[in-house]
C-alpha cells in the first residue's frame, strides 16, 4: 500500500465485503465443526469418530481444515462483528487482542487450511 497509494482506495472499497465474507466463513465453520465433532450420525458416533477408525489422515485433515476455517473467518470478520457491538467493552478489547495475535499467523493458518482442504479432497476422491 505504501508503494501504490491507489491500492489503499481499493482495499477500503472491499473492506465491508471482507467483513461479510469473514462472518459467513466463521459461522459456516462453527456449523461444520458442530457437524464434524458433535452431531450424531445416526449410529451413536460423530463423523470425526468414524473417520478416526477408518482413515486417521482424513480425520485430522478435516479437523485442521475446520479449525483454519473458523480462525480465518474470525480474522476477516472481526472488524464487522466489532462494529455491531455497542460501546467499548472488555469483550471487544479482548477480541481485538486475539485478532492482532492471529493476524501475525494468518498466512500459516491459510496455508494449513489450503493444504488440509486439498488433502481432504484427495482422500475423499481416492
């Protein structure tokens, strides 16, 4: 952005969409985590438990994908979520502190998410 001032304007234009995409990804990830780890599949076990018995690589790749999905959703959507919270509360300050820590590792989180998603696709397809 410092080298191209016009890039700052572009980032400011897409920032609201980034927030909505992040919130959507966060809630989708939380729903997927519920389905993967907690929801009964009808035989008294979660999907994660079943995959742990069948294919441990697929189980851990799926878990890594879901965790990265939630973390990236939180990073992208926190600005929008914070704007919905009225006032300057302690929860907002703690959330900003967590977001700043996660921003430093957002690239590795994204890489883990991409690799684990590709691994899940390969394992499911094969």
